[in-house]
C-alpha cells in the first residue's frame, strides 16, 4: 500500500511525493505544464494542495 502525502483539497486526488506530483504536471498530449492539480487544472491548484509530511500509516 502506498502512502499519500499530498492531496488536492478541491478534488481529493492524492500523490505519494513531490516527485509523483511533478510527473503529473505535464499534459501528455500537448506537453503543457500545469501549475496545479492535473485533474482540476486551475491556476490556484497549488494552493489547493496540502502536504501531510507527518502522516503515519495506519496499523490495523
């Protein structure tokens, strides 16, 4: 199971790391770089992203 450390507060899309997020910022069809959530594609999407560096995996 992968740990989500960054989540868009608008759509809820999660990323495992900054690197994972960066890999999703480029539109594969046009090569355009987005400044925010690749799903929401808003100018303010980076403000919609919250990083959770201290999250611990749940031990059930």
